C-alpha cells in the first residue's frame, strides 16, 4: 500500500551542469531523454527530463534519486510518456510514485522498467528478490515472481516478459540466465522458460525489438557478444573477439540500443578503450567516429540517432547524441562547467607488460604534467572490483597527482574485464596473488624502462584494489608504501560481512594460502575509510590500524563519520590531501623534495 507524498521538482541550470557533476542512467522517453545528474553544491542526485522547451529536474523530498539494489544499484527512475516520474529514494530504498511511497516494507527497490499501463521493478530483501508490477492508474503493487537468488532487467513487449536471474552462490558475470514468460499486465506470468545462460555462460541485458525479436548479450563464445532469438534457434548478431557488455555490477545496464530502421548500436571494448559500433541489418558494421574513449553502459536510441555518456582522458563525462547514417555528427546535450585555470591534463600511454603467468597485461601510464626533468615517483593504482577495468577517461584523482609531479600507472591485472571470459576468471582463487604479481611487474617494467624513480614507488587502491595494495606490501619491493581506501581487508571475514550480492564473489576469489594482512605487512600503510561503509566494514580498518600502529607501520588513519564505501565531495578531497601528504613525507625520508 502506498502512502505519503511523491517526487518534487528542483531547479536545473539549462546552460550546463555544475563543476564535478556526474551523469548516469541515461534513457529515452519517446523523443526525449532522461538521466540522473549529481549536483555537487547540494550533494543531491536528481532525475532530469529533457524536451525542446528545456530541462526539468525532479528529486525525492529532501533526498537523492538512487538505488542500492544488490548493494551497487539499479535503474532508479522511470518517466511515463506523460512525464510522470517514479523514482527510488537513495537513502531509504523506497519507491516514490505520484501516489506516494512504498513505506517501510523492508525492501530495496530498483531496476525500474515500463510495461504498458504498469511499471515493473525488482525489489530485494535479505531473503531474496521479487519482481513486482505497479499499476500506474491505481498504485496497486503486485508480486509476479519470488526467488531466494537474484532477478534483474525485466523487459516487456506485446504479451511477453523477459528477465535475468542467477542463483545466490554465483556472480552474474560468471553465470546468469535469461528467462521469458507470457504476460498480460494485471495478470500472472505463465509458461516461464529459460532461453539462454547457465553454469558456464553469462547471458545479460535482454531487450525486445519492435518485431518481437529478443536481443541479449552472452559470453558463450568467451566474449560478451550480441545475440538474438525469435521463436527459433539463438543466433549471433555480430561475433567478434571483443567485449560488448559491461560486467553487471548494477541492474539495468544497456550496452546496446535498437534503432527504428533495424540497426543496432553497441559499445565495443578492446582492452581499456571503448568505441561505438553500428551493426546494419545485413550484419555489416562500422565504427562511429567520436572524440570519446570511454562510454558508460547506458545507450539509448532517440529516433535514428543514439544518445550516450562519453568521456576521454581530456574530456569529463558528457551526454552526447550521434548520427548513425555515416556522417558521425555529434551534438552535446549536457556537460559540466569547466574551470579555465585547470592545468593541461596528463594523457595516458598504453603499455603491454608480460606477467609471471605467461600472459600480457595492459598498463595506462600517466606521466607527470608538467615534466620536471627528473625521474618522477610512481603511484601504481589497481582498479576496484576486482572484476572491472581501468577507465580510459579523465580521472580527477589521477590528475591531482600528475599535476603535482607524480607518474600514475593504472593496471588491468588478470581478472579485469575487457579481455574476455578466460582472462576475467583468471583471478578466481588467486586474489591477492595474480593481481599483486601484475602490479609488481608493471612497476618493474616502468623502472627498467627508465620512466620512474626506482626508490619512490607507491601503490594505492580502493575497495578490492585496496586489498591488492595491502597485499603488495606484504612482501619485499618495489613498493615503499601502500594507501588502502575503503579497503576489503580480510577476505575470509568478508564472506560473511559483504552485501548479499557480493558474498559469492568473496568465496570465488579467495586464495586458500592468503596470510592475515595485519601480521604480514612490511611497509608503511595509510588507511582511509568511511564509518558508514556497508561493503567493507570499518571495524576491519580499525583493527588493522591498531595492529599496524603497534608494529610502527601505520602511516595514518583517516576515518569519515557518516561516509559510506564511496568518497565524494569534501571527503574525497580530504582523502587526496592526506594521501599526498603521506607520499611527500615518505619522499622526504628518502631525501626527495617534491615541488609545492
């Protein structure tokens, strides 16, 4: 039963977004576009609806639009063709509708999708997931499907409903199924059946074409590629040795869009770089030439054009629309205000480095800007996840350090996405080993090539990357200090403290031979942690800080009250300043003075 008040309108600057604004969850609403936009000045995230007359912003009363479905989120807003909004309150997980909100029912909502006169959503409880339908006219909420595992991506088209599901002992990028059923809004599901996916296949992102063909991504070939089905065998649309989907950390990703003329536009990732590809009806394909190297997994068709959120090492994320007729014209829909006094960005060099495992990893090296004429200190940054990849786009944290004389190396270690299923799964059972080996080899490669100072090499990671950083200083060289932010510290304990979604991840990744970090660390460590972290409990950081302090190895503990797993705004800046001060002290101890 719904109760209370609904969404509220908020002011939106029609010229540009604020400095540091971010854009997510882009989708189309008829001829219009909508997205979620952060407002750094208020700390809020709002839903924005564009039209020829301008922009309209909406938010939940006193809060932000956002979802923590499955810990990391799912599509948190849905505009009806009329413009009416249903959204999720980021703070409570409740569904906010024109009729009111869902109250304190114990569920977290997300993954909103349209369904004729209804709206579909996934809601989560500690006991499992439910697929629910909300009647747009009456506000009645009905449960369509219940599981003790996970559900995502409900998609409806003319009497059929598709969705994904996976069991509670796997991750969706390892094993995920696509199901379909007959469905009439207002009634129950009938004849549910599995279409794709299984124990060794991740099938994700179902999407119906206007002719009733179901498109989806599957890694059955070893790469996430596009497939389609229509009352017959499943067939590949554009087979290639490249990754065409993003690991489903959040529910509702869309790495492709179906255009009215039968074309498909999709992202294609080879290593860290992403491109947009148009696939014609006859299977021919071509790249859309854009100035972007990174595209978020929210692709939306708007007529015969495609809308997306693109970025590059010199451009912050912006919402753009591209033509698909071969002219490759780009229209910028929304970008943040830029500061004219910002220094020139350091752009990355791509390095291929051999590992101890006989494979090759990719390293993005950002030289200091400007170059001081001497070998710079190096910060190696293993990405978070760990089932993810280094972003090939402008990163304010990287630029913070390169503009102060440091070189920064981002490492796509074994286990990263963008390199196929085999590479992605190489870290299973080897977390804290292969990732550390690859980060060490990346640093040694840059030292041997004469690019960085061999005595001033540091490692810094967040979340899962924080665990990699900690493990890297549990052995000798080349790292003189580690920074661990929002770090997972004890993988064995994390199997019980991790969010429900990620508990299988901890089991799959864990190495049976991993020693306890507190007793094995050999170098100084700076710990940065939010006291309200729901992914990596702060108690683990406090215990590690105590143990390191007793051993004289604690460089510092920065603890933020009321801050969760992700640092932003003032907390992020305080953390960066503390990290910089820690590096400078370590360098002074080595007799190296960095410029102010």
